[in-house]
């Protein structure tokens, strides 16, 4: 039987091996420094970015863009998902158009969205919204349609009103699927904001990576990538925590 502290250490093994390998490769100069910077150079650049506010500024700009698009997608996606899941006629009306839009990758939308809305904040928020909307929508529909039909019959026998049935029966039963959509949508939104900043932006973490490439500064690119990964993992852990708290009543969900 594994001891608890051993289980907690296992996820740290691979990151530690990567860091040790990074130190070894750069120390032995097995790969040119303009391809992979040394940890010391990256650390010095991080300190510089923290002192002059660059790291905070880029991070906040990317996060604020992502949250605008993601939260809008949450409201619209869950609302549409509930209606489409409850009413087959509404589902058949919108399903074809939504599916056609969904299968077009976000990167393919960037040029035409920039053409229509310019390179300002609006275009970035639209790209983020589009990326997060469909995972939230589809999982909400799946959750609503997956509610056992027997629940409706029991509710009718007990004289439960339609609004009470929606908020007390359907939505709680659909919440696990909705949370899956929220996690997928959050990850898609974060990737979309970085993609948008890589192509058309003058600020944010994606822009900083592009600037590092153009100026041959691999340390800047590494910092941007590490920040993107850390923030993405942190946001996913946060939404998992909320999911466990909200769904603590469900079997198999630890509070």
C-alpha cells in the first residue's frame, strides 16, 4: 500500500526530470543557447519582467480578455443549451447552423473577424467566445437530454410546477455534464486568447512570445509559455474545486 506522501510526490517526478534535463543540456551546451536558454538566463529575465511590471501587465491583459469571452460564452452557451435540450424544435432549428460554425477551427476565423472588427479587443473577445461557446453548449444539451424521463412523471404526480421542475430537478441532474463543458470551454478560451495574441495583438502573453521570436529572445518565449501553462493548470484546478464543492452530494464526488 502506497504511503500518502509518496502518492503526492509521484506527479512531481516528471517536472523535476524535465528541469534537471534542462540544467544538464544547457550546462553541457548540447544545444545552442539561442535555441534553449539556460535556467539562469530565464530566471534573470523573469526578475526583470517582475520588477518593471511586464509580467503582471501581460498576464492581466490576457486573463481579462479570456474572462470577457469565456463568461459571455457561459451565459449564452448554458442558456441556449437548456432551451435546445428541452425543446426539440428549437434544437432542430439551430443545430445545423451551429454544427457548421463549430467545425471551422478558431484560427480560420481570425482573419475574417479581424477584417470585420479590426485588431482591437472586440475581435479577440469574439474569437474567445466562439472557442468556449460550443463545448459549453453541447455538454449542456447532453446534460439536459440525459435527465431520466421518469423524473418528469414523478414530478407531474407530485404536482411540481414547470419552473420548479427545471431548477430543482433538471438543472441539478445536468450539472455534471455542464461542468464538463465549463472545463472544456475554459481550456479552449485560454488557448484561443493566446492564438489571437500571437497573430494580431500588441499586448498579452501571446504577443510577448511573438516578440521574443522576432527579436531572437528564447528566454522571453519560454517565460510566456511557462506562464500560459501555469495559469491554465491553475484555472482548471479552480473549476475542478468548484465542481467538487457544488456536486459534493453526488456519489463518487469528494468534497
